[in-house]
């Protein structure tokens, strides 16, 4: 990282650096992997993440614009705004529902749709961090996405029942199979996230 870096955040899979109007996400090597395998996995996952994020944006989902993909790093637009967890209310929850519906309608699941992976900017909810995303239209995958979001809300906000209803209103507005997905969410909650 160079001297123009303002802030560096380290995660399990990547280091994220904020540089001016851009964000650089770089996948870090894993010492427990064979070097050749690690190199291949990091390169493939970096490309896939950038492709999914670009495809989501093309489908109308607010995401940062990808500026460059180079080896193990993705440079993208920096979205100025507030993390959704800090500004959550019924209107924001409804917008999150609409955004997640748009993503799911494009055949993409986020994989980690927590309120920390969403930014409210100029009245729009942006999804960020597509590191766990995949192409998947199954009820199970979409149900897990919604379940993860609900778990985040329930754990962090006393207004969960009201916010959940607002989310569902936004989600159902454009997702014709929202009722089926909600049934799947309830099933996932009863049995646990995974089989």
C-alpha cells in the first residue's frame, strides 16, 4: 500500500485500502495453502467477485463502479455515505428489501448481506463487499441471504419486528416469489442455517 492510503482495514480474506476517491481490495496470501493453489484461488476469486459486482450493477443494483481488476486486487469507486447499521429506520429497511430483491432477481446472492455491507448514500442503499457472492437462483440461497439480514437486524436493533415488515414490503414489491422465499427463511430459521 502506498503513502496516499488514508485507511487500511484487514479482513479474513483481504486488505481494503481507502485511497482518495477509490477503494482497493486486495486478497492476501494464505500461508496454510500450497503456494500455487493459493495463487490460483486468489486470482479466480478476485475475478469472480469483480464480475458478480459488475453484473449486479448492470442489473440495476447500486454497487461501487469497478475501476480496475489486477491480479489479486480490485479498485473500485469509493461510496461516500453512512453504513446502513448507523441510519437504519423503516424507510431504509424497505429500500434494503428492494435492493436485495433486485440482486436476487438478477440470479445473484450476496452471501453476507449484513447492515455493515450496505451504505446509504444520497438516498440510495448501495451493496458492498461481494467477496462471498455467487450466481444462484435457488430458493435456498436467496432464503439464506434474507435470513442473514434478519439475523443482523434481530441482533442489533430492538425495532426488529417493524424493520422486518418494512424490509418485506420492499422485497415483495418486485419479487413475485417473495412469499416462497419467506417460507424458506422460516424453514432455515427452524432447522438452522445449514442442513
